[in-house]
């Protein structure tokens, strides 16, 4: 616990994004990709599986999905692998920034609505309202997983 608190304190000092309270960059600042959604308003469920392959690759299936601007989606995530994985949804530059912090603090816990870490065999969900059109990313930022192929693309199209 002491090591975890030390790592968290160092991460807050090392990264203005973390020091501000969330990976979006500010206290309550709206993320470019959207905002937490109301599960009762979800119009689509996207089922995503996270796993490793025998040849060392790590994958999301599907690795690409499309949604509409303004749409609320339930992303049902299953870790079908044998190690922990996470699903982080954000802009590509924010994903890469977060990835650098995770390389320094691989056991960092997340409490953000746009991310979830799941142990092997576990399932969870993110409910998200996509408020901006454009190209976005999702990734597993546990060190080595992104490089092993664990990232994907989200296209949000205007209404």
C-alpha cells in the first residue's frame, strides 16, 4: 500500500494530467470524445473481448467500431486472456500520454469513467455518450500490451 501511494504521489507530480484529477486534463473538464453515459439511454451494446494469442499478440475484438455523434453506447468488455488487461477510451494524443505514465507506474489504478482494468476471466462495462465526431482510440496501456497490438479505433460520425 505504501508503494502504491508513493507511486501515485510521484505520478501526480510528474504529470499535470494526473495532478488535475483525471486523465482528461481537468476537474470535471469535458473530454473531446464525450462523457459518461446514462445506461438507460444506451441505444447500442458493443461487445469487446480482450485476449492474448499463442504467438504473443494481444488483441481487442473488434479492434474497430463506429458510432454516431450523440449516441450513448454500452461497451461490454470481457477479458478472455490469462493476464490483466485494460480498456481506455480517449483521443490518440491522450492515450499516448497516458501510456508514458503507465510505463513508469504499471500498477496504477484508474477511477475514470472512460477506462476499466479487468483481471483474467472477468467482465465489465463502460457506458459512454459520444458527443464529438472524429477519430478516437481505445487501448490497453499496461506496459507492453499496446506494443503487442492491443489498441483499436473508434470513428464517431456526425448525426
